[in-house]
């Protein structure tokens, strides 16, 4: 019965420093064997230098061969990128289930938002009757010393909604985004009802 090797059985994972030493000494050992075979270190160094000069020497080739080689490298690069892209998307994380959730009813209003890196962004209220985007209106109660609240008014329906306990529209938007995040955490949303 074959068992897959685990990281604890692989010595190079358990002893990375020792593995690095072995990898560093391997070329020296190969060069020593080559020096023994060819007679001296000077001959090995000359051979290494000659190979290096040969690899960077200019070569005259036909343009069609250059285009063919360049096309092959480009094709290989495209294939590698496609394979990596397919592997990334097929093994990557699935799209979060909450991303289609972009609308809900809070505080007797319809709210819509978009998703950003850190949660819902640009929470905007809409009229629950005609679906027109609505804006906060100036509350005179806060100036006269009465109870203050944020109100939203629809220009088309001429209806007004008062949101008690709030004194600032940005507080309302912030609390709506907190409610959205809570619904996502508790899975209390239905993305199929969103537009």
C-alpha cells in the first residue's frame, strides 16, 4: 500500500540549511570530477570560459528563423499563461455568495450599494413606491430645538420618510452598511431578490 510522502518524511523540508549546503557543494563536486577527468582545474576553467563566450557570441541567422523562434517562444509563453490562468480560476476561491446581494429594505426604504474590498460601499436610498433615488431633506426640528431626525423625500411621489434617532444622513448610511454586513455574516439575505 503506497502512502504519499508527507513533509515530515522529506529531509529537505525538515533540514533546509543542510539542503542548501548540499546544493551548493554539488557543482563543486561535479567540477572536481571534471577536473580529474580532464586533467586539471585550469582546463575546466578554460572550458567553462569557452562555453560562456560561445553562449553570448553573435550569430547570424536568417530572419525567417528568427521570426520562427520568436513566434515559438511567444506561443509557449501564451500557453503557459493560459494554463496558469485556468489553474488559478479552477482551483481558486469561488465567487462569494453575497456579491449579488446589492439591494435590501432598511428603515422603510430601499437601499442599494456596490461591493468594495472591505464591504458595502455607496449605500444609496431609493423610494419604495416609484424606485426613484431619494435624498435627505433639511430637518427644521433640529434648529427649533425639537427632536431631530433625518428625513428622506421623493421628488416624484412627494412622500417623506422620517428616520428617527439619526441626526446625520451619513450616520444612516453607515448604519445601513453595518446592517448589510450583519446580514451577510448571518446569511440573512436572498441574492435572487436583488436586481
